[in-house]
C-alpha cells in the first residue's frame, strides 16, 4: 500500500526534481530571488500608499490648524480701532494729565484681561509709549520708544498697521495690530495690540506632528520645537539678512538654516524631507540622527504667514521594516520547510515499510515538540501526559518530568466559561471535522499552585499508526491580557474626557446663545431709538400738518351750525363731508407715523418699491414744506423687492432727513431732493440725492462708523447711517454713499429683486 506521506511527497516535488538535485537547487534559488524582489517592491508600494493616506489626513489637520490660528488672531485685529475711538485715549494723548494716563493704564489692563491679548498700549506721535496694559510689570512698555517699528510708521501715516517681531522689551514673539488715533483730521497717536504667539506652541506641543509658522521671508517665527525658532528652510541672501537685521525684527537672534539633508516633492502633496535631529542616548550623550518627515504647508492669508506641519515617517518606516522582516522570515521559513520536506521526501523514498515510516513520524513529532516556541504536550488515549517540550517548563519556570503519566488536569486548569467545551472535546472521538480542533483559555500551574500562567490551549488528535494520541498546544497570553487591560483603561479614560469636553461645549454654547440674544436686543433698541429720533426731528412739521386740517374743521363746523339755523341743509351737508375728509386725512397721517414707530423683527416679504417710497415721503412731507424743499420722485415704479416694509421705510426716511439737513446747511443753493430707481435682473438700486455741498473725504471714510457725524453739535447722534447699514445687512442688501458729479451727496440702497415662482 502506498502511504499518504508518499502521495504528498509526489504531489509537491515532481519526480524529475527529486532525481536531479542541481535542478532543484536552481529552482529553489529562483523562487527565493523572486520572493525577495516581490517583498522589496511590495514594501515600497505599501510605504507609498501609507504616506499617501498620511498626506490626506495631514491636509485635513493642516486646514483645521490654519483655521484655529487664523480665527484666534482675527479677533484681535479690530481692537486697535476700538481703542483709537475711545475718548479717554484721545484725552490722554491730547492733555497728557497723569490722572488720565493712570486711568487709561487700568482700563488697558482690564481690556487685556478680558480679551486675553498679550499687550495693548498707546503711543504718541513721537513714538513714545504713554500708557500700556503691562504698566505694573518690570518689562512695562511705558516710556519706551517704538518709532522704529513699521506698525508705528504705517499708523502715523493714517493707515492700519500690522507687524510681527521679537519684543525688544519683553523678549517675547508676537504679532502687532495698530491704528491711528484721530483728533478731527489730525493724528495724535497710535493704538497698538500685541498677540502672543507662544499660546499656539503650548496648544499644539503634544500633537503627533511638529508645526512651524513661517514669516514671509521663510524664517520660523513660531514652532512646537524651540530649537527650530529663527531658522529658515532654505538660504537667505546677504541683502535679505541685512534687511531683517536693520528692522530689529528678531533683535539679536542669529538667523540660521534648518539641518535639512534632502528634500523631495511627494506626488500626493507636500515634500518628504530628511533632517538631522539631536537626541540623547540612555547615558545622556548627544547623538545626531537622521529622521524623515512629511512636510506640508498652508498660507494664513490674514497674516501673510505660512503654517507648516512636519509629520514623522518613523512609524511608517518601522512598520514597513517589520513587515519586510516578517515576510522575509516567512519566506525563509517557507523555503526551509520546503527544504526539510525535500529532505524528508528523499528519506521517505528510501524507506518503504510502514514501521520505519512510523518511527520517523514519531521522531519528527518529538523534534518539533522539543524545538518549537509554543508549549506542546502529547497525551495518550486516556488523556494522560505522555511527553512535553521545554517550552512548557519555561512557561511555569519549574521541571515537569514528574508529571509524566498524570492527567492533564494536574498541569492545566480550564477557565470556567470554557469548561463545558473542554469536557466535550475530551469526550469526542474527533471523527467529525468540525470537532477536530478545540481552543480554550485557562492557567498553567503545578498541582493547583497560585497564581498560574494565563494560556490559550488547543487540542487536536494525532494520526499515528496502531494507537490514538492527542497534541495540546499552549500559547502564553500574559502580554495579551496586559494589552487588553491597557486598552480597556484607555477607553474608559477617553470616554471620561469626551464627557468632560461635551459638558464644556454645552456651557460655552449656552453662553454664546445668551450673548447673541443680548446683541440682537441691543440692536433692536438702537434701531427703535433711531426711529424715535427721526420722529422727534419731524415733530414740528407734524404739528403744522395737523393744525391746518384742525383749523379748517373748526371753520366748517361753525359755518355748518349757521347753515342749520338758516335751514340751508345742503350747505351744512357739504361742510360735514369736508370735515369727514379732513378727519380721514389726519387719521392717515397719524397711522403712518404709528406704523413707522412700532418695533418688530425683520420679515423678508415681497415689498412694492413705489409703496415704500410713497410711505417715506408722507412721513417727510411736513419737513419738506417747512424747509421749502422741492422733491423729484418717480410715480410709477413697477418692481418688488425682498425686504421689510417698516425697516425699508426707516432707511429711506433717515436718508431723506439727512438730505434735508445737508440742504439747510448749504445756504444759497437750490433746495432739491431727488429719488431715482434703477432695476437690474437680480438687484434694485434706489438713489437718494440732495443739492447740498457733498461729503468730505473723512466723512466718506467714516460715514458708517457708530457715533460719527459731520453735522453741527446737537443735531445728531451719529447712529442713523450706522443703524441703516445694519438694517440693510439684515435684509441681505447694502448701503453706500458717494458725491454726485453734478454736486451734492448721493446714497444708494441696494436690494434683491423678488422673483415669483
């Protein structure tokens, strides 16, 4: 009878290879070389793919990082403008009184504490700091002269300034925003706010990547690694280095080059660079190692900076190296296994009888048991220990020769949840293929000693001639149990952090909603105040408008009584009809003012432009008559816009009221207000023009600033145009102003055309 091993041998090794060892050797070498080439090329492809995936993830992280930095810095750019508009700042710069300066110092300190800015300070026209938020510190800016800074030079020329530098007084890096302080048309000082960029270094210092913030010259201005500060990726020319040194941007810091060994563009985006990094060994000695990074950058448009992240590729390279080592080991083991199989086949070819083949199988099994890394135990038909390998003794750290012949339970105790499966496995005859292999968990201990070694046991039947035997394999699970415990602990810690963060976000959202509600309420009150201010200005004209019909009503009533006494009923009826018409007229005037004065939210509905213009003119007509102003208004505008009727009328009334004030201030000129409507495909523009002297350059630049007014003292709060602009923004429109080429000021109200379905 031909044995099963012989059939297996003939299947794997054809007869021509067994008969020609040289041919077998060449085949062995060819297969080995092909496997190695496949291993190397496969590793390169896998590395490329992992770097590609890392590039996609890094791009998303870079977008988030850029957004966080830009939004964090953007909130400070308007602070100098607000400081420059503060009356106390102008008074301190104008008068220079110590009491004013001390009060200003305290206000700046409080503003800094609220806004979390680094520093804010006020500079006079000579560049000397008169007040600062850090006036209490030894590094106070008070008394320091910063006229050499570009942000001061820009602001003193009347432009907003921006700059970045290493502070000469505080020795801290920061980004500066500045704005001129005006007194009329003159600049009397500069307001400056400094943003400390080290906050981002602390925030992103524990990330899986290193981040850099590069200035327009490519100098590292901020980084999560302090040794990279004030270094450049490339080379700077002598002229560039001289310019940087003369600007005192980095004080006395030397500009060096980052230790980049090589740089190669990556097709997925970014660059793969190799750098020299200084590390310390276990003995504290300084060593220089080469590390590779995936470098990607993105601009910060607000600052004209570049944000770059360097993601280490060490983990990917180690993973590829490990993969190659495992694969190479697998190839080697496979080749060795095939070689052993070839040798064994040659031996089996020389042995023909079943007894010698059985002896060989037993010797082979014992050899495997002795040299395998897993703990192996063979059992006889009664499930008693027949033999065991040194790996089992190594697991329990004690000799086990006295356990030979004893039940397996003397060495291995099954876990409670696997006891039923283990009992069924021992009772099975292993004839069913589904039951040929059983794996359970338990502990290895001699005579039940505690603690035992946690292992995973697998039992299977050995097909041996003329007898039944079983093989039990033990694998140490100590490390796996420890890893599972660590993963469980990490998951619990992560869940706790997520709950804490969620609670913080909910509190922040509640506070934000509260602030938004207060802002909307304040804006509605300002709009209502502006309405009432306009109504107050028109009260005299309204009085005149109502007195005329009241006088006529009295006359018609007196005459009507006389007609009734004389029984002239037709004439009396005519007088009553006149009184009724005059009453309707007065009611229409009062109703128009009541609608205009009511509060309400913006409702985007189709509004007839002609109706809105007529409503505003009815409100303003008394002032026009009182001032003797003529109006040119279209009478047949056939267009509708998406807006709110009351708020649109408020904007038009405010523009018409401003036009009346401008005409009254310009003596000796024609008194004329004109309204024109220009209809486009998607937009409608309403032009309100007066015949006044027009707007000055300063007025055009500051026209929509809150509390700014070009009228004489007491004639306005400076809120009308600012509120009108906000109303137009709420209706998705806009408000602009210019001087008309033929004279006078012209305001343009732009709204979206209503498009019916």
